[in-house]
């Protein structure tokens, strides 16, 4: 039971966050011209777990990343970027027979549809090193990406089991999208089964709609709670968020004053919330600090922005 | 038996070339800086069968392309480019569950190693439409790409069978590269088995070395002939080429005077050779015209250059 006025009790361990899942290249077109003979694309670092880890590090806590890249130049680039950000890359695996996963996005005036090139990312293995890193952490985090394909799915299931046995806080981003799942597989059903095994989920309204169809926010909260999540953070875009622990529901207004780019706003929230939880703030304040970090990120373009330490943001937003 | 002084007897049909195999995006870095935060890449049209078809069209013969793209924006771009080049895209399939195949090349001062993202390309199906197009053609061409993975491999095997039954000329580019084959599969052995089923092969010395180990050119010719190819065109880079029909071996000096870029030189040869064969030139002259088209291409940068008609190149090189 997560009481809004209490801090989250976390185990004592060397490392704070253990971020498991996808690491990938985002290849994004420079312009909107779909049919030019030679379109220009820019290569970016991608993958929500790593983005959260890099944010968390800036905010002042320790995070490691357990992901898989190919044994190729793009994989080396990703690892180099993590190292540059001061993240321990000892848990990044190289999957020899697979290319580093990539998402190609061609900007379009209508709907820019991502094209997924999945390779190494879902070949994350459950190794003794990974288990050791996990056991030395307080919080484990993952999203739907690694769950969408085997063998990464099996790895996450083992991670959940080990995390529970060792009293880690288990957090899940239920960012379900049918495009990531193989044809004919019931991804929704599987994701629902995972919700029951975790402590905290943070769906957006779109995530919730993809999982449960169009409902009211209150109904979404109920559904996640009924499935077994213990704290549900439902984000509502410009309308802020509603958070429920099953007995109490708290509304948070958005703290955003300017919105330059929404990319990475959810990851910024997670990192702020985690940093505050690690630093011992009560849940209500940790949530507010998460939303403050998200509001700070929204002022800038890009998934990763240059965040100050958590205390600076706390003062900036009067929290 | 291919007599160098005779023309190749081709069946009468509506279409000249039936090009089967890969169509893909080449994503090539703009610069050599591997570790920049955001590298710039350019998207190019790729796939040797299409390049040969586009060249052949410029030289004055008719070609169709049987390939598979994803149902995505990159696939639409490829089809659009084929249409722009005046190629009938009626045999281009859209593989619904797979992304358009891509090769990412990051330029490097050491060795630029391509990263393969194979999706739709090897899901080329043998359909009634494809068979109809094949039966309406004189020459069928394919390379190792579609052979490296099922189900495209099965499609090519059926294409070979149908082509033989209908007296098409069967030409094969044995551009074997282990990176295209799945781990543990004996690609060399399989490629050798295909050489026995075709009429003409055009290996480069590198291709031959990857297949048979380091040997002399004469030994390579023997080996391809022994495996069953009827005409073997072994290209030797700046040293020209040697061609054997099993009883006679003819040497061709290079016609290249300037070399701006070797990309697509082999495809340029094929298109010139095919155009000349279709137009009824004797084999010796058809080969010379192929090398002339290749020499013309070498003067310009890019896989596809603006070729004049075959007769213009013939006069240009005094053939």
C-alpha cells in the first residue's frame, strides 16, 4: 500500500535504478520531403530506459542500463554515448548475430509512421552479471518493448521474479503499441498479465486506450488497480495527471508553462519521480517533483535535455 | 555452348529482362565522424536487380523488377523511384508484416562495415503474376541476396525451374558474402549448387575467393565451369576480365580511363551486356559493350548514373 504522505520504503543497495530493456538508434528525417532522391536523416540515441538513466544521473542518483546492442558500429555509438553520460555500461550486452535495433521516422505532414528494425534489442539475456546488478539495485524499471518479443520477454519475467524475491520496487511503463508485437499475438492480454506483477505503472491516456478501449480516466485507474498494480499514475497531457493507490486518488495539474517538444516528457517524469523517491521524499511530493522535471524538459527540444540536479528543479517550481 | 562469335539465341517475348531479388534502402553516412551525437545519413535507392533494370532501360531495352518492400514509407519511396525511372512496378510485392530492408553504412577511415536490416526483401513470393511476368521475358537475373534466406530462396528455385522449362537465359551474380547468411548455414555449399543450374555467372575475384579460397583466375574459371556454369565472366578490377565458355578463354582489358567511384560498376556491366545480347550482338562484342558501359559509369559518382543509349556508348568506345 502506497500512502501518499509516506516515503517509499526502499531496500539498501549500492545502486539506485536498474533500467532494463531497449536501446536503439532513432533515425529521423531532417525534413518533410518524403520522395526526394536522397532524403537526409539524423541518427540519435534512443531507448526509454537509457534516457531515464541519463536523466536520473543528472538529477543526482545512480542508474545502470541492462540492454543489448549488435556488435556493430551503431552499437558502439550507443555504448559510447552512455559512457559519455557517465552511465556504467557493464550490463550492456552485445548480441553477435543481430544488428543494433533502429526506428526510422520520416517526417510527414500527415502521420509520420515509425518503421521498426528490431534486432539486438530483444535478445537481452538473463545472465549472472545481470542478476548481480539487479540484486544490487533498489528499483527496477521496464516498458513494453522488451516484453513484446522473446527472448527478452523471458528475461524480464526472470527479472521480475528476482526483483520480488529481493524486495526491489518494480515499475512498469505500459506503453503498449500493437506495431511492436508480432502478428497474431495477443499483446494486450500479455501486458495485462504483467500489470498484476508490478508495483507502479505510469500509463498515458493513449496507452490506456490501446489496452482497454475508450474509457474515463477514473475507469482506467480502476482497471489498472484491479489488474494488480499498487500505484497507478495516469498522465493526461496538458490536463496533468491522476494518481491512485486504490484508496485515494490525487489530481496533479500540469506544471508546464512552455511546450517546445513533448518527446521524452514521460521519461523525464520517471527520472524525477525516481530521484525524489530515492532521496526519501513522500510519494505526493515525489510525484510533484516528477511532474516538475517533466515540465522542465518540455521547455527544450530533444528526448534528453541538460537537467540540473533535483534540488534545483525543486526550488525552481517551489516544491 | 556459348560461342564468342555468335549471338545468344533468345526466345521471343514481350519483355527483355526479368530482374528478381532484393530492393532496399541504402542509408549512408554523410561524413566519417562515427561518434557525433547526431550523425547525418542520406537515404538512397538500393538493390542490384533494380539498378540493372534502370540502367538497361536507359540503354534501350525493357526490364521488370520482381522484389518485395514493406508496406511502409520507405517501400513507397522505392516504388516511386522505380516508377520515375519508367520501370513497370507490377511485380513489386508489399510484404505486410515486414519493414523495407535497409543497409546502413557508416563511413569510416578504417573499414566501413555495412549493417544489414533485412525484412521484406527476402519475403518475395512466387505468385501467379510473377510467373506470368517471367514467362513473358527473355533473360532472368538474380544474385546471392534472395538465395541467402527463405522464403525468397524457394521463390528463386521455382523461378529457375520455370525459366529453364521456358527456355529463358538464366544469369546469376554469385556475389556471395557470409554476412548475408544466417549463422551456421553453409552458404558456400548452397551457392555452388546453384551455379550448376544457371547459364551465365559473373563473379568478381573477391566473390570467387570467398567461395573457393585464394586461387589463380584460371583456376576460378575452371571451378565455375566444373560446377556447371556455361559462360563464366570473371572480373579482375583494373586488370579487366577473363571470360571462358569451357573451350575458349578470352581476356578483356579494362576500358576505364577515369575512376571516380566503383559503386555499381558490376551492375553497369550486366546492363550493357544484356542490352547488347538483346540487340543481337555476338557474345564477344556484347561483353566488350558491357565493359564499356561499366567504364562509362566509373567516371561518375553513384550507383546509378545517367547512361546514354547503348549505341552512343558503342561509338564512344569505338566498338
